[in-house]
C-alpha cells in the first residue's frame, strides 16, 4: 500500500509560484520533510512563469492526496523515472521517462502517485494562462479548442496521452536549464526560451491549421459582410466567436488578404452604391444609413472607392 501524504505538505516543497515583476526569485528545498522520500527541488519564478526542477528517491510507493494549486498552465517533462497525476475531471495521466504533456486549469485539484524508485527527475515549466494566450496570439493559426479552454478556465490536457520529448525541445530545455548569458539577461533569455519551447510544442502538435480553424474564419468573414453596417470595431466580431481580435486580424490578412476596416468599407460602399442606383435618397440619408455622421467624410470615402462623388454618379 502506498504511503499517503497531504497535498499541503507537498505544496510546501513544489507548489507553483509567481512573483510580482520580471525579476526571478529563487526557491530551493531539500529538507527530508516527507517520510520515505529524499528530494531536491529548485524553483526560479517571476510574474509570468516558473521553472521547477524536482529530483527524488522514493523508498516506497507514495500518494500525494488532494493537491490544490493556483490557476496556471504546466508543461510537465518526465526526465527520469515515472509518475501519474490524477486530475479532478480528467483521466489519470501517467508519464514515463522522455514523455511530457501540458495541463491547465483555473481550479487545479489532483492526486499524485509515485512508484518506489531511485533517480526520479522532472522539469515543470508553469505559467499564467495569460502568458500562454499571448504566445498563441502570435500564431497565424492557433488551435481554437485550446483558446476556448483557456478563456473558460477549464481543466484540460493538451494531448489525451503522453507525448514524446522531441530532440528540438530537448535542446531548448538544455539551454533553458544552462543559459549561456549573464544574470542581468536571464529574464529576457528565459522568456525567449519558454516561448520557443511552447512554439515547438504547438508546431509539432498542430503542423497545419485544422479544418475547424478554416471554418471559423469562413463564418467570421461572412458575419462581417452580413453585419458590416452595424459593426463599429473588431471587438464587436470577436465577442461572438472563440477567436481573439488579434487572431481574426491575422487570419483576415493571411486567408483573405484584407483587413476588418477594408472589408467593412467595401460592404458599406457597395450598399451606398445600391441605394443611389435604386432610390432617390439624399446623400445625407445614405451617409447616415452607412454609418457616417458626416456627409463630407462619406463623399470622400465614396470617391476613393468608385472614382466619383455621389453627385457625379447621378449626373452621368
């Protein structure tokens, strides 16, 4: 039978921590506070993320019961030995040496299981959800299901089963643990390396934009066309879809070679042209119906689009 310890005792050793600024604080612990366990933990952390190195010898099977932690995302790399995390709401997550996965939650609750073993070692990179979202926002096609899970605070894992640590990620991890820079450059260097590791992970996991992503953008494109007369900003669009404003802006450029403003303007001018050709409305009325409070601005926009003013159109 496994020896059981409380989650609070484990948190004293290896809890996720964040500081208040970009400088890195250090935390180390090696006191034999847990029966049957000899361990060494080193944790460097700042306002965005932390890097935890945990090494241990387990004299017998250990169960850490009811671990609760702050909201965060964790990249857990099993370097040596094995472990199993049993997160509330997810299937048990066993990891063997050379495997890893990403876990995230606004409400972490789990039991941890360690077999009796010597030379156990893991590396965890933990970051706030906002840090991961900022990284994803820079992708041309971030996976929408990850974005949805992050925004909802759901407990989720990136892969249903453990992933193998690729040679590229191994190299980046080695540089992260042994940075070739001076201390005053560490915040910038670590930030770039964690971003690189995260980028490599998603590049391997999602090599091409998925069909769901392309369908999302088709829906967004048509939504803008259909509602152009009533949209004042990209935020009006983003609140109806699981993509951020930045992601929509990027994909409009990549997939449709346009911008939100250009798309809305094109639709408004097309509607104005239709009104001038099919009705005898005054230019002030058409300007107001197409969202212009100033007729002069509307006339300038119309001329830029069609090469003539509304008056010149009607006098042809």
